[in-house]
């Protein structure tokens, strides 16, 4: 908007020329960008999936299954 400075005393008063002041808001830059958060979460989920797959593969190969693939039901409930 337009702003003016006004000065007065008992003998006189004056106003400055109007000055247009434009204010813009850029937002807060203290937080993390949404893209960074999404990338971090995706990386963590990928890491967990990879660790789970490797753990499953190691479990199956160490229990005598050479192919590396086994049924988890066999590990907890062996057929009699």
C-alpha cells in the first residue's frame, strides 16, 4: 500500500510524498522440503525390504535349502 510520513507541531504540519510498499512472504525455510522427506522415507523402506529379503535368503540357505527359497510355514510348523 501507499504510506506517508506526517509531522506536525503547533505552528505547522507537513506530509511526505507517498511511498508504495510491497511486502511478499516467501514462507519458512527452516523445515525440510517435502521431497527430501519422501526420499528419506522411501530409502528407509527400500533398505528394510532389502534387509528382510537378505535375511530370508540366509535363513533358508542355512536351514539346508540349497535353492534359497523356502516356505515359512515349514520353519514354524514342520510336517509330521
